[in-house]
C-alpha cells in the first residue's frame, strides 16, 4: 500500500476513535456508534483515493453513512474505484460505553474484488500468531489445535490461554479447552481486538476460538495477514434469516473454510 494512503487511513480511524472516546463510559453505545460513524464518514472526504465500501456500518441501499455500496474518498462516485473498503467505525461500542478496554476503529482496504463481501451473520473462527501457520485449523478439534500450537511454541498446553466470547453457545467449547488443560479468558464483547492480540507476543493470549460476527472475522483476517498471523473462518448462521443472507451472497456452502 502507498505510504501516504496508509497514513491518511490511519487519520480516518483516529477521527472515529477520538469521537467515540469523548463518550466513553457514559453508558450510551448508540450515541458512541453514531459519533464514530459520523466522524469516520467526514474524515474519508479528505482522502483523494476513491473506494467502495463492501463491509460497512449499514446494509446496501439504506443510505446511512458508511453503508455497503457507498463510495468514499474525495474522488466521489464518478471517479475510478481504486480499492474495496471494509470497516468498522468502532468495534466494541458496548465496551467503550461501559468504560472498558480494547474497543477499536478499523479499516481494511484491498484491490477491487479482493475482500470477502459477507452479510451480517455469524462465523466460527480460529486465530493465532505466526507459530500457528500450517499447524492449527478449523478442520481439527479444539483439543488437537491446542496440542499442536503448544508443540509449535515449545510450551505445555497448560501454558496456553484461549480467548472466547462469553456466550451460552460456547459452554461445550469452554469445557473442552479446560479439560485439555489450557486457560480460558472470557470476553463480554470485542473478539476482533482479541483475534489481533493473538499475534502480539506480549498480549497474554495465544489463540482465539468460537463463533462471532462474520464481518469482524473478515477484518480480523486482514489484520492478522499483515501481522503474519493465522486466521480461518467458517460461516455458522444462527437463524433462518442468516442462512438466506448467505445464500443470496453465494456463501451457502456450509463447511467451507475461508483462510
């Protein structure tokens, strides 16, 4: 990526973060989301490069700021599209509203057609740092992945910490991980930041497992690619409506693993 464009995009996420930060701890996640979205939308106007949003803050056709299909950047709708854009003005609005840590603003860009365009549905995920390359996979059980990752890192399974969203659907997964001997860190929200943290040696977490937002999974995959980490996702719709959305997007193949 062009260095100037990277810096400009960093300023866009900075604008969203600062807007959200002013409302941190005030208990109003909707106001935080609206402030971050509005700030990011304004900041995109200062970028000369034109991009098309493929994952955004609202579905296609809504007309809301940063909706899917919207053209952002100074060039406008009539300019040649130089990049696809996936974004989350603030992932972890509830965390921010309650004064917690690890909410973040994120933008992923790629050449047109390079970013997986997925609807708002759920995804089974596995994420870890570079040591997991060629070692962990959704094709294996959680216990097998823990043993393989521990061997790759040269540690015991008991030395590993797995991070998982604290949801009833994960009760069996949490039990299996603890039975295997690893520690479990449960998250109230924000598995995107947690996925990225698995590639940071000083984060204290080694692997992310479980089911979370599919769009956040795409963003995590892009971030981990840049950090040399590992991400795999497999769509797991939790309702009939989500199944329909995946079919309309051509993503209905149930067991397909996306690297």
